[in-house]
C-alpha cells in the first residue's frame, strides 16, 4: 500500500534551539524525511535560531553532518540544505530579533511556525519577544515540547505565559505518542468497527492493562530524569494519552476540540490513586544501575511505576485500569491489553477449561492486533477448550514498509504546518493531567517512599506482580 503524500504550502519554520539535541535528533531528521517524500516544497524555509556563532553556510554544514547518516542521496541532501538558513539570536535578550523579523518579512502571509526547542523557563520570554517584534500574527504557530511543567502550578504558569501572546488555536503542545501511527490506530480500531464498541464497557471488560516497557536506561539525561521520574516523564503524558484514547467516549467528529473534549472528560473522571495501588521501582545493575547513571547515590526517583486507577463514569465504573512503564526492562514493548470477562456460564463443564478473550493492541514494535479466541482443542478426547490468537501484523496486512510511513515527529510537524491540532494537547488537558498526578507524587513524598529495586533486564519489581495478584489477576508478559 503506497502512502499518499500531499505537499504542504510553502512555510517558514524557525527552530529556537536550532543547534540543540532535539533539533539534531528529531526535528531536522523529520523535516529531511518529509522533504525526501516530496511533502515540503522548495519555497519553504527552515531557519535554525540559536546563540551559537553560525551563519547560513556553517549551519548548513552542521545540518549536513547531522543528516549524513540518514537515507537519501547527495542531491536530495543538497536540495534540502538549500531551504535551511540560520539566524543568530538571543532568546532571552534583544540581539538578533530585528534581523529575524526582517528575514521573515519576505515570507509575509505564509504560515510561520516557531518551534520552542528550548528550556520551558524560556517559553514566556520567547513568546513575548515574538509578539513585540510583530511575529505573533495570524499565521504564527508555536510548538512546545514536554516536559510541559513539572506540576500543576508550573503548567498553569506556562499556559498563562503563552496565552498572553498567542491564542490557544496557535499553540501546538507535542506529545509524540499521539503522532505514532498505531496510537491513532487505537481510534480506528475502536470507532471504525462495529465489533468492539458494544463490548467496550465495564459490563464486558474485566480490566485493561497499559504497558510501555523500555530496554533503554536514562542515557545522558540523568539530571532531567532524576528530577522527573517515570511518573512525570511517562505516565502524566504518554500513558495518560493512551488511557484517554482507549477509554473516551466516541467524539462526534475526528476534529481537534471534539476529540480533546472527550479526552479531558476521561482525565477529570480519574479517581485519585490509593497508596497501596502504586508500585515504584528503580533498576539495579552491576556496572551502572539507576543511581550511578544519574550520579545520585541516594536518589529516590522511580525508573519504573505500576499503578491501578479507575475512571468514575457510567461506562467504566468498576473496571480497573492498570498502567505500568519502566526503563531497562526485559523488552521494548508498548501494548494495551483489553481483558474481557469470562463467559457467564460454561456449557462444557469445569473440566473443559475456560478462557477469557483478550484483545491486545501492540503499539510498538511489531505493531498489530491479536484477539485471543476460545476454540475446541483439536483431536479426540472430548470437549477441551484452548485459546488461540487471531493475529494481525499491520506491516504484513498493509504491506507498508516501515520507512514509507512518517514517524511521529514527521506527522506532527506537518500537522502544525497544515494547522491541524487534533493530535496535540490542549492547555486544559495538560493541567487536568497534572491535577491528577500531583497528589500521587505528593503522597509518596510525604511518606518518604523509597522505590523497590529491580534487576535490569527483568519485568520490574516483584511488588508489581503482587499488585495484580491481590486482585486475582496477572500482567500479560512483556514480549518484544
Ligand atoms: C520520552 C521520554 O518522552 O519518551 C523518554 O522522555 C522515553 O524517557 C521516550 O524514553 C519513549 O519514547 P518512544 O517513542 O521511544 O516510545
């Protein structure tokens, strides 16, 4: 299946922090891939903006080095570099702003996106300077990344700082999980099929498990991560978004505010999490465990968290949602398991065995869907039941090569240019997520909670198994 590429209109994209890690690691490679796909027209401009003493030429050399390992021939790269430019600027002072405004004046009337790839502490002054230099007009869009605040108070401050200069319709808050193809597929599976929706409630669903397991550790981000932990780094945003998409009511239309209204209702309906429904862990490893990796021998930050929560609404009352995520686990695997209830009565008798249906939606890797159904064990010997997987791999079924599909950043950046906010978080959504998260963190801080150690390469701390066992349930395995 060949993906259709519809070119966008010429645009200007200014990357504040244009020499930083995010620009090098994600934004520039994503733009280059869209260029190669023919989606970005030659009239577009990508302007790196930072304090470093570059000019257009030396920045192009840097970008060329960054993209050297990417697929694509020299002509494609040369073509892309022709749309790249550089503006030396101080985002927290006045230097460079007049020159930026003069450059952008050439593109008056087109969409101009400002990617705030800088520390959140600078968002306010950046937004103010853009407006002061006449750059916050109608075609202007602001892109911000997580972490969007560290708690409710700081998220509110950021929202206020941005709202002072931009309309909500101009602000694009990225949660890159929403840009993942399979995360959007959650909605297609739920709302494009008649099959599942009638069963999608507490009457038929016993519980739901959301797992985002990683094999990587904290890498070079120790300082940030140790101040955040898995709760702020993953649960407040990525897992929360997955929870919303799996639990929300069908919006009337797949449109930004309709979708975000429904997600917000889910977050607001979340119960507070009880202390005994949370398990925090920290990985241990002989050479470099978590504490060594972050350079904090006494760290109490969690690199793993499992918790049980409830959504107090008509659809989900009584159905627990179990969330877990962690670093340095046995496999990289993001999967949502919808665990259906047992059939109410077995006509085959106890000796035949009973198996509940499980719908597994694999988000990454090996994206696809598996539905476990119960059948008769083949052969003689009476009626014995077994469960077998109805397994569908999206790659096999759709034939699309991995490299043909835009990754999350590619899709989201193009959505910014197209002006489609559907896959971005609204300010009130982020605040509601923090309002749920804050008391959980405050609770363990007040209790002086110390995360449970777990072995690197394992499935996490044993207490996470107990969390399930106490409820008479089990986690599904973490498989690559
Ligand atoms: C980021 C987190 O937002 O998401 C990282 O800060 C995490 O800690 C990453 O590793 C996971 O993203 P992905 O796309 O690899 O699942």
